[in-house]
C-alpha cells in the first residue's frame, strides 16, 4: 500500500516536471541504500531499502546527477527546475499531494461497484443494545434500549449518521436527544470525550444476538464441541437474550464447570465446560466471538462514481476537521498514528476483501496528501508557502530564512514521527 501511495505521489511530481520541460535526474521509491536501478533516457529509476517515502530529483535543485554542487550551462538552464517560471515550479511541487487527493476519487468508486461489505446494524436506527459499565455513556445516563434521535441538533437516522455527527463534533460537548420508552430525553457528554472514535468508544454498543461467530483453538468452547452458528440460550440455567449477557454470567461461575444450552439448527443442545482464567486481566474466558451480520451493498456505474466521490469528500472533510481540532487542543495528540498503525490497519483490510483494501488505501492516501500540503518547511506544503510568498512579495524568501525554516521544519517532522511511533507502541503495550 505504501509503495502504491509513494509511487502515485512521486508520479505527480515527475509527470508535471516532464510536461513543464524539466529534466528529471532520479525517480526513487524509498530512501537509503539502492536495491535496484535502471536508467531510461535522462532519468535513473531506483528502488531503495527504506520504503517510507521517495523522491524526484530534478536538474537545477542545487546538485547534479552525482549529488555534487554544480554550475549549470546556458543549455542546461533551459531544462532546470530553478529556472522555470514560478507558476510551473508551484505546479510541480503541488502535483504530488494533489495526486494523493485525486486517487480516492478513482479507486473508491471501484469499491462501490465491486460491493462493500457493511455490518447490518450500520444502516439501522441507532438503538442501543448495551452500555459498557464505567464508560462515558454510562456516566451520562444512557441505558440499553435507548434510540438516538439527534446529536447537537443533527438528526441520526442510522448508526452511520450518528458516527458521522460525532466526528464533526469531536472535542465539543454533546447534547444527545434520545427516545426511551416513548419519552424524549436529552443527555449530555462533556467536551472531554471519545467521540472521535465513534459511538462504541463512548460505550454505546449495537444490539448483538448471542450467536457464535468464531471459536478460539484450544479453548474450552472448542473442547466442549460448540460450533460457529450456535445460538446460546442459557448459561447455568440463566436465560441469555443478547451477547452482552454472556460475560457477567461466565464471570459469576468462575472456573467451575457449567452447563450451556445452545440452539443448533433448531434443536436444543447442552454442553458442559469450565471457563479458563486469563491471569493478565483476571477474566474467565471460554473462547468464543460474536457473529456480526453483514450486508453486501453494490452500486451501478453512475451511482458508484457518485458514492465514491461523496465518500472521498467526506474523508477529506473529516481529516481537515481532525487537524483543526488537533491544533486547537480539542482532540488529543494520542489519536495520531504512525507506520505500525498503518501496517495493522492494512493487515486487517488484507484479511477482509479487495473493497476493504481499496478503502484503506484511499483513506491513507488522503492523510498523505493533506499532510504534505501543511505549510511545514521540508514538506511540499512548505515549498508551496515559499512560492506563494514569492508570488505575493515579488521576491523569494532569503536563503538564510529558507535554511532556518528548513531546519525548524525538519525538527517538527522528526518530533511528529517520534510522537507517532510512541503512540503506536503505547497502543501495543498500554502502560
């Protein structure tokens, strides 16, 4: 995924540079030691060992093809980046991040055309099946059976609508109007909340039937003969109406052998098993996971283009809102993720289907495009800022000012990378 995104980004710089008559010396995917190299025409194409970026080196960027300072001849200046008009230099620099922003508009329609696998509850009314104990939602007074009607005045006809509304109000206090037993109530969540990660992060979970969707190998459930598709009816004579009834029922019994009655193909079946203690958390486990009902949504060609474009705009808007709230302090910097998080998300998508892979690719592409447009020296956005300064004041920023800005930008970028790596590691090893 990173290779594709880096290639698309550098291809933008490369294509516009070539179109503008600039001689491209190197087109590299990755940094560091050279792994593969091939020269076609004026350009050396490389694949390097560190796959976290790439670069396009053009004539007139201060070094020659050997990386040494060089004076250009009059003939070479005709193909030099530095000697091109300001508008062309600006277009070349902006082309990389813009290509990353354009890519989702091309690949997301494909996901809607192929078909998107969604949880069944996603398009259903946001009625709460369970409120997690000690959660923000529990503290605010939410209860199982509540149905969300509005969040800060925005109607929430489905779980998808509710999650979108939460993202738009990340870092703000929330006034949530709910329907409870035929009555309308308004519950409040303070500014310090987890709404950026959606309803479930607040402790609001959808209705979930007690149907087994996965069984862990070597755990009591497998040894007792439970199967995927079994619906749990009773645990130790206690009736089970939803998946959320399972944990307290199992914890009550401890490691004692308990009878579990399930519905298998319309027939009741009783098994006996003893939960296994997980010493790290003190929880007793039997080794089962819930079955999440999903629906496949497919679109025609025209509708898929519209849906893909709408989703791309939505992701761009949400990313900009996140960045704005991050700088204003309304969103914690703990939400920033780095390469480890990217690999985890990409790995989860790869285990699903091509639609999931393309969706994650589009999401990361937007992050990369917007990050590179930030006015931080050393990024494309920093160079764009320099060119806009030159355009407005009719003179370039002094060399000394550029050097200082580049140094500050490098420090900021390194600090951002360290923060992202720290957050990644903190998620892997909490505490």
